[in-house]
């Protein structure tokens, strides 16, 4: 859930600029802080706050026992809502992750697939307005990885695809499979899709506890970070 029309990453980048300007720093994540060792992740549950008194910027993070989480930024003397994301939290290794809940998304076939003897596989994706889709990738069983489609398209040789029987078009940010497409030897291998992205795209906000009781969290704010103190 977002209460601003700005894209998530742009909001966080703007917040980072505000934070850097207010504090006179240009701190970049990862910072030089070392994460505390948390034996029981339940100590993370609570409410945390950062207040920049110079311009009234406030960052609130709420970590709940039911795995829900809230990340909120307000700014100015009137506490104007700058950003609010509601989602879930996970704890992996020594890092707390706050994941938002993206809206509906779909990927539709734009034209019948065709056979192209010059490639092993070719995939092209555009948005409804005709621009190249961003943030998507393609992979298949036994592939060497997830291939990001820079500029909305990518092609592979027959040797690259080898004996693949299907491929997946995925959203890179959360590895959501948007389409699973079968492949047949000698069959169509050039595909075109139209992408309808979420109004709210997924992102992952990392944070670390700075002490064993998790009374202070260091939380990412775009390309900067803020240290939030427990308030409850």
C-alpha cells in the first residue's frame, strides 16, 4: 500500500536526498555499522522512530508479531505524509527485510509466436503504451541464471537454450513468474508480450539491529540510511 503517486524507488531516493541535506552527510549503504547477533528474532518486534529536527522529517518502522510491517516517512512541520508502505517482514542471516505488498500485475501475449531460424529463443516485452518494459528477466530449467531484458528484449542462440522445454518470464525484484511458456523442437521461438505492471512495484527495505536487544535499527532510506530508536 502506497499513499503517494510516486514510484517506490523514486520516493526512497527523494527521501535519501532530504535526509542527506538535513544531516549534512552522504552516507551510503552498506554503512560501516556491524549487525548485532540476534538469537531470537522476536526481540525485533516493536516500533522504531527517527526524527530529523532540522526539517521535521520522521521515519517510523513498525515490526509486528503477526509478521506484518509498516514503513512510513513524514516530512515538514505539518507531518505531511511522504510515503507509507505496508507489507511483511522477514529476518535472514543478520538482516531484517521489510517487503511491501505489490498490486496486481499481468503479462499477455501481444502476437502469435513465430519460428526464427537465426536464434534459439527471442523474447520482447513492451508496456501498453509501446515503451520497452523494464525490470523483467527470462530463465529456464538448467539455465545459467536469470537474464535481465535490458531494453525489454533479449535473444539467445540455440546452444544457449540447449534442450529447454519451457522458459519463464519473471519480475526480477521479487522473482514472480509472469508467464511459463512451453518450447518445442522446431516450433515457435520468437515471442512478444505486453506487460501491465503493478501500480505499486515490489521492493525490499533492509535493516540491521545495532544491539542484541534491537533497541536501535539502521534502516535503508534510498541510498542513505537512518538509525531508528525503539519507542515501544
